[in-house]
C-alpha cells in the first residue's frame, strides 16, 4: 500500500492552481471536468508521477466549517517538507505570500505556516535533526 494522493479542500479551484503552481512551484499533472467541478492534481516537479495533491472543491456541507475552524485555531491543514524553511519564507514573502507563523524552531524541526489564499493554512517543515 502507498499514498498516491492527498486532498486539499479549496474554495476556488482556479485560484488554488495559481497559488500552488505559481507560488509553491508544484506542476499540474491533471485538470479535467468531473461533473460540475474539475479533477485537478499537482505534484512535485522533481517527481511528477509521485504523490499527487488533489485540489478538491469545498462544497460538501461539512468542509467549510471544518476548514474555517482549523484556520481560526491556527492549525495547518497539511505540511510540505522543504530543505530550508527560512529561504522559502523569504522567497514566498517576497512574492506576497502571507505567513501566519514565521520560521520557528520546534525541537528537531523548523516550521513556518502560510495562508494558501483558498481556505487553508499550510505548514512548511524542515527537519534539522533526525528524531530518536
């Protein structure tokens, strides 16, 4: 068994593509109609056939309350690994990306949290030492 995809609920699929592609650097691997919405996947440009992010419409009745509660409590919906959180923070801040938490050391990891503009907080994480 392996992870093939991870869904992220978004309130605007076009805006989500723009953010995840143009700011975070993921590549669109699929974009086609499925009913009234679209099936949109993105991946790491260095592994476009690896794990996919699915940009899911947030129109299920439970989703807006769930994602809003996470944002209100400052809880990231998911986490992306990076080599250098500080460098990503500086690069993305220069592009106008809003962070709710600057790079912060938390034991064996440094994290920063950004607003993805489509309803979620996303954590960037850099492992600085291997947990024992």
